[in-house]
C-alpha cells in the first residue's frame, strides 16, 4: 500500500471507532427499546466495518 492509502485506512479506522463508540454510548442512554435496538444495530454495523478495515492491515 502507498503512504496515501495507509493514511486513508488510518482515517477510516478513526471514523469507524468514533461511530462505534458513539453508537454504544447512545444505545445505553436511550429509554425507547425500539430506538435503542436500532442504534445497537448501527453499533454492530460499525464494528463490522472497523474489523474489515483492520483486516486490510
């Protein structure tokens, strides 16, 4: 990988980590079970994307 590509992957890892963390914190605070379940799905999606990016390395 080129240096530019590695910078892109590093940036993407940061974004996915941020989204995963925000989703987790938000789902824990929500009182509506339907909305909380949806945000947990988002957390799972971002966890999967994070793992895919990590596998590139």
